[in-house]
C-alpha cells in the first residue's frame, strides 16, 4: 500500500507551518479548504521587511517576515504568509492563500496561488504553481506549469497501485517531494505526485499519477539534420 502521508514527501519537523499538514490524512488534504482555514486562523499580519517603491500589496492579510527581498513590479494579494528570507522577483504574482517557507523563491513573471512552498523551494522563471505543494529545495525549470484544473472541471483523480485515487478536490495541481527538479517547459498535469528526489526531462508532459521517490521521467524525441540549400546569387 502506497504511503501518501506528508512525511513520505517532506521533512516537516521544523517547518514553521507544519500545522497545515493533516494528521492521518493524505498529503493533498491540506490544500483547498484546510489551507484557507489555516490562513483564517493566522493572527500576525505585520510587515517586517522594507518594501521598495513599485511593490504592490492588495488586502490587509499579508505577513512578511524579516529578511525578505521583494522587487518592484511584484504583486501580492492576501492572505499570504512570507517567511524569513523569501525572495519575490519583478513581475511575480502571489495570488491568495499562499504560504512561502523560509528562503523560498518566486521568480520573475511566475505565479503562485493556493499553494505551499517549503523552505528553499524555487519557482524561478515564468512558472505557474496552482494548488500545489513544493517540497524543500525543489527547483522548477523555466516555464514549468503545475496545472490544477481538468478541462472537464471534474474532481482530480489519479492512478496509483492499480487503482483510481479520489482526492475530493476540483483544483489540485502537483505534489513535489523534497529535492525534486523539473526540466524547462515541463507540464505537470492535475494530480501529479512525485516522490522526493524525482526529476523530469525538459519539455516533459507528466500525466496525473504517483511517481515513487527517485523517478526520472524522460522525454524521447528524434532529431533530424539536413543540409540547407544555398541561395543562388544574381
């Protein structure tokens, strides 16, 4: 039987927001309603880092810890928690119900919504992270998409151990265990769960499902080279 507990994906013992993760429930149970409830119960909406001109905050439920770096052109919509040392680069869009662990990064023109980034997780360049969890030191290659909604709008399910797993969520992107890395332009379709240390090749389109720790997801393609015709000169 596959273990879908948070501990099988993340080291959460010293994570400041370990209370988000459900005891006895699968890891995805902390998304959606439970994440919203965690943020509703949060009391400290103070800002402890200097924000340069051009940073845009919307709503009064935004916590920013000391040592954060937020560049002009970033937009943060609360509720959102930014722990110590978080970096938000220009053009980033942090859009409601987000918890960013210490030292995590939302890069230029990346969007994060309804998601949790554990300490050191990085979405550096033009990424979309929707209703997902990135474990410690995860790195998303440029253009990585964590797609969170099926085109048909139904509950997100996935295959594991020869059976269909029902998540109860209509919006559910990806769970990436500690140390996972994606190649540039990877698309993680709704309901992807990658165990710690897993890696995708560039341009991979990953189907919803469970991928054990240490999985390498390859893309096989052929490359053809032909000689270009030389243009005739008058």
